[in-house]
């Protein structure tokens, strides 16, 4: 039961990472064509990275925990 849920979550995270990567590539290649998406994918990602870096040691620990969870 737990292995099944863990597998679903892993697939969901992989799918989300693919969508984020696709959004960044499409935004770089076609900046005006993504009107149907009401967000700045690259800008949001940069903002998230800035928040982690601005938090100091706690931000670094949070990044390592997030990377560990994604790679696991």
C-alpha cells in the first residue's frame, strides 16, 4: 500500500519536473506565445531560488532536503 502511494508520488514529481522544464524552454523560445499560461515560469523559479539563498543556512538546508526528496 505505502509502496503504491510512494510510486504515485514519485511519478507525480517526475511529471511536475518535466512540466517545469517544458515551461522554461517554451518561455525562452516563444516568450509571447505563452499567453494561455498566466505565469512567468522562469521568473518564479528565479524568485524561489532567491528566497532560498536569502534565508541563509536555513535556505541551504531546505534546498538539500528538497533535492534529497526529489532524488529519492
